[in-house]
C-alpha cells in the first residue's frame, strides 16, 4: 500500500487507525425494499459470534454485527429493532430453526413467513439418527431426512408428507411416550420431534420461488469473511468490531 500510494508506512497506519475509529456510512437503499431475508449467525471464536441479515434476492448483506449472539433474545432485539425502525418490513425470513430467532422475528413482524433451512433440518436429523441405525424406526426416520433437500414441487411434498404420516402412525406415539433413556434413543426422540415441529415452516418456498429454502448464501458469505479475517487476527475487541462493521459495508456480497 505504501509503494502504491507514495505515502509512508506510518501514514498508512494512521489512515487505517483513523478509519477504524469511524462508523461506516448508513445503508443507502431504503430497507423497506428488502422483502426476502436470510438471517443466521456464526461463531468467530467461541463464545464470540457474528449475526447477519442478507437480502435473498441479491445475496447482499443488509446488516451485520460482531458480538451479537443468536441465542440471546435481548441481543436479537437490540440488533433487529433498529432495522424495523428504519423501515425494514420483510415478507419472509429463512432461518436455521433457532427458537429465539423465531420468537423475536414473530414479535417484531407478526405476519412474517418463517422458512426453515432445509439443509439444517436434514443435517441435524441425519446426525441424530446416526449413519447406520440399528432400530427400525430410526432407519425409517433417516430415510425421511434423506429426502428433505430434494422436494421440488407439491407432488413430492405430498409424497413426503404421506410417508411422514405413515411413520407417525407406526412409530410416532411409541417414540413420544417412551422415556428418553440412553443417548441413541434420546437423539431419536429429538430428531422425530424436530421434524414434526418443522413441517409447518418447511415448504413455503414451493409457493413462492423468491423465498430461499436454505441459509447457504449467508453461510458462504461467512466463509469468505472468515478467510479474510485470518489475515487480521490479533485485533483488539474495539478494533475487531470496527473491522467487521467496515467489512460488511465494503464487502456486502
């Protein structure tokens, strides 16, 4: 940078330090124009995390902040309420299934459509069912989870729901009523419960192609962000927050 600009290294450092002390300019485009959102968080190094909101139509970051936990309702409100005051009125938001995120989104925007990330459902369900389950009910449930990311129309949705109803008729009540003793059966209960509760929020994308079925676009952005951050490890807490504020502004895609 010094060679390209003709300035000394000391001056370059002073410019960088002065920039980090300032907040980036506000978002130029009215937030009311963003209707289809993706919201997800990621850990930089536990317990510190980053929370971001992305416009699904353009895969552009609308807002992001370092040090906000998606598992803290007060922090979620502190992050999202200013966006609402600035005019954000989303039609839908795709999330990973975090109940705190769901609660806050519904309280801020009661009519919002919540789409569950299909990849998260499949990944977690397959993990809980194990790779090679021995129980018959776990084998059937695993087969259901394997289909989740391949439902592309209402006919395939109907077939999936038919199989789920058959599973529930055959195994559901027994799984629900038995005490969750042992790690394997406890995970099976969690997998079955998650799927049943997720169903009302799984298939909105079939009715509206603008609603993303996964949070993959935002997770891809986080991967690029972390790759850049590795070049700047060692920043103080205040500088780290400023660094990410400027990153979100300068690299929104």
